[in-house]
C-alpha cells in the first residue's frame, strides 16, 4: 500500500466542487443512516465534502473491508474531479 501524506489532503478536500449539497447529503449520501451512510463523507471547514475521488479513497475502502468503519455506503459516482490516481 502506498503512503498518503495526509497533510496535503486539504488540496483535494477544500475544492469547491467537492462540497456536498444538503439535499444530496441526505438523499444520496444517506447521512446519519448507519451502515448505509456513504463512507466518503468528510467534514472540513467548508462543511461536508466528498472524498471519493481523492487519494484517501483507498484508505477508506480498506477500513470498510477490515470492518473498521460504521459508514459503509458507496452510494454514487462521487463529487469533484478525479485526483491522485497516479498515487495508486
């Protein structure tokens, strides 16, 4: 597994196109719905954002696979542009 420098995650997570609209957060991300809640929701200073198309996706997926995450949903295509694919 490749190491991810989490200090640089703000480069990805603070992009405006990752902010999750309130309606999407509840209808698609299933916010606060237990195991059905999207695993890729992240809370930042800008509010809730989608981390699915970032380098941290692999870390989140591994946590779900190892049953170390309560939120297990993978409910949509993800928000924002694909980033960091070259990292793994």
